[in-house]
C-alpha cells in the first residue's frame, strides 16, 4: 500500500505545483496588463513576457529534466 500512497502524494504535489504556477502566470499577466495601460514601456512588457516564457518552459515543458543527467531519452 506504500506505492499507492507515494503515487497519490506525488500526484497531489504535481497538482499543487501546477496550480501555484498557474496563479503566478495569472498574476504576471495582470501586471503586464496594468503596465501596458499605465506605462506602455515595451522593455518592461518584454521582460515580463520573457519571464512568463521561462516559467512555462521550466515547469510545463520539463526542460530541466533534459539537463539533469539522469540518463538519455
């Protein structure tokens, strides 16, 4: 029964991480919107967009696993 518990814990942890990342991305999008309205500086907007892109690449595309050294694909 330990494997079921471990599997359940891993799934819950993955869901929790996904929700946190989704909230972070939503907050960054809101910040982008406000910056675009108040101070339409393209460099700030580009920086925020790149930050969001890096978050998506890191957490949803699992690029960190490619460089983890745990073996090849």
